[in-house]
C-alpha cells in the first residue's frame, strides 16, 4: 500500500515535468510559424518591433553562468575541503549551518546589494563605463551558487572512506598531499555533480541577475564583454512576460526562450548524471 | 504612474472606508492587458491604447473608454557632477541611437555615455521612442541602441545615475528626486532651452510632455464612476504633490 503510493507519487513528479515541457512546446513552438529559425538566431532582440533574435540572450546567459562558476568553483571547493577535512569539529558545527543560511537569502536582497555595492565597486575597480555588467552578475550569481556547491561537494568528500585518508597518511603523505592527491580526486564525480547543480542554479536565477547585469541585449563578443552589460534569458522572460498579449508572437517567443532554458538545464543535468554514471562503471566511488 | 495611482487609491479609501481599491504596477501594457482580460475595473496607462490592444478588447466583447487624468513630462536626467546643462531633442536622439557616444561631443567631459532606459513594457519607453528617438516622425525606423541598459524600475534608473557620472537616463518628472540633475531641452537648434516644471509642461513650452490615462471597460458605473469623478476633481491636488501636472 505505502509502496504503491510512493510509486504513484514518484511517477507523478516525472509526469508533471513532462507536462510542463509539453506546455512549453505547445506555447513556444508556434513562434516558428511567424518567425523563421534564422531570425530567431539573429543578433537583434527588439520584441516590440518584430526582431526576435535570441543569440544575444543565449550568449548573455552563458557568459554570466560561466563567470559565476569560475568564481564559485575555487571558493566553494576550498570551503568544502576546509569544512570537511581541516576544520576542527566545533568549527564545522558552526560553519555548516551558516553556509545553509547563505542559501536562504532571498535573491532580491542579493540583487539590491549587487546594484548598490557590487556594481559601483566593479565600475571603480576596472573603470568600466558602468558597473551593471556581466562581471557584476557573475559575482552575485557565483555567491548565490556557493551554498549548493559547498554542500554537495562536502557530501562527496564525506563519502570518501576513512581508509583512503589513512592509507595516504600511512604512505608518508602530508595532510595537504592526502587531501589534494587522494581525497579530492576520489570525490571527483561528486564534485562534478556539485558544479553542475550550481550551474543549474546560476542559469535559472532571475531577479538578482535582472538587477545587476544592465539587461542590454547586445552581443557579448570579445574579452571586454565581461565588463559590459548583458541581457540573460531569464531576465528577458521576467521583464517582458507581464506585458505581452496572450498568443502574440512576442508571447510565443518568450516561451521559446523558456524551451531553450529548459533544454540548457536538461543538458547540464544529463552531463552531471553521465559523469556519475561513467565513474561508477569504472568502479570508482559513488 | 503607479505612484500616482497608489496615492489616489489610498486617499480615496481613507475617505470612503466602504470601498476597496488595490493597485498593481508593471507598466501600461500590463494594466491594459488585465482590463482586456476583464480582471480589473480600471487600467492606468501613460500612453494611449494601441490598435491591437483595442482590437483584443473588442474581441473579448469589451469597449474600452479613455479618460485623461493628469499630465506628465519626461525629464532627461544625469549625474549631479555632469557639467552638461542643455541638449536638443536631436542630440538626445543621436545619443540614444549610439551615434554620439562620448560626453565631450555634446560639451561635457571626456567620458563614455551609458544609456539607461525603462523596460520595453513601460509606457515611458514607447513614448520616449516615438517622441524623442524618432523625433515624432512616423516613418522613422530608429531604435534604442543595443547597448542601452533596460532597468526594471524607476528606482533602478535613479540608483545608477546617482552613482555613475557617465550615465544618462529618462523618467517621468514625478520620479525625479532632487539629487538627480535635469537637462534643459530645446525642440531644435536656435529654439529656447526649457527645464521641465509644472508651468513649462502646462504651457507646452517643454518639448516632451504627455497625458496620463485611465481606461474603463465600457462607460464607468457605480463606484468606479464615483472614483473617476473624484480623481478628476479633488484627486487633482495629489497630482501636483507627486510631481505630475494637474489637468487645470
């Protein structure tokens, strides 16, 4: 009885996701009947004037997400290693809940902080014309992705058997060598999962990004793109969905962006799943 | 115009405890869409309804009625430290299309210009595009430069301008705070430069001013009609308080 109920609930979750995807397809795909696929991949996004080029939005999301991960990965991994491997147990008891509190800060609060503190700092430090840039977005998002990255990476380190550490130390390796040459590599697949989940968090974040990236739908090309404004897919949907007439081309185009976002997170999660799977087949941990 | 709509609703509810009015922001398009869908009694808009919107309303069996409730002017705002005092409309058009990209080209310091705008669902956005960027020409196909930063709120624009000496922005006169610097505008070279104010908007010497509207689904009746009557009468005192321009 209980078992079958759990099964029903499990299947219904999968079913709901499929239904959402079907809904996205139904609302978004008809955009192809009024806008050609080439113009959907164009470089101009002026939805109120019939330009529906999604390339700047796609690249904008990619740039901000990659920046966020490049910032969050070293910080997050170092924190996870410190909390799990180095910190004395009393410090761990304090740090772990604090990191979880981080995850609970509403994104609009971080966005406001980003707008009033991070953006001016970016402008003054790199002397960009404005601080509302991809870099500011990456900094705020990287911070927001940290709790996810730390918790999952820490769990992965936790799953490395005690005997690995003992073996490393017994071979005469220092604690530092044991951590970087034995424990972290053994937890690699879990760390990849942590990065992928953090990426999923970063690419889907909306409010904070909308407040700090400037939302200019320009092509983020060249190294200086990091120091210029970008418009992400999520911010575009959030900013424009409230206004569109239901069933209009603009409405369909926003749902088409939703499909792209869905596919992007799907591919990220699939990569994460494959990383875990491949590792397991090779007889690694987890 | 959400500030004005909120002030009207709060004051009216204080005077008439039996009436409940809730106001939601989001831009003119949002309000009109809600009126077309029949979810609100009154839609506030800082622009006239578009042809496709009234078409959608009629398709839903609704005849939208337009009421002018106040006047407004768009102020061009820059950082306090910016030495530029005055611009012509065509200079602003060239700035917002990206042809002018440095303040020294319009008599300022050697600094890049950072363009700020409201999001495309704001009535102010559509109005600014028609009246300033396209200079009122219906055959013009000019658009905002792709480098324009689209801010989700008036507050976003003022925060950025307050801290960034490179920035230029525009917003309703009612949202301009004293710590922002307003630019005097001329319709063309050789014509007088005018700062936005209650007087210059009412006598139309300020080049970018507009009317604010409320739309009802059909002729207003009962409480909605009373409310509108009050807005056009006693409610006008609030208009001036919020930096907009009253009808009389």
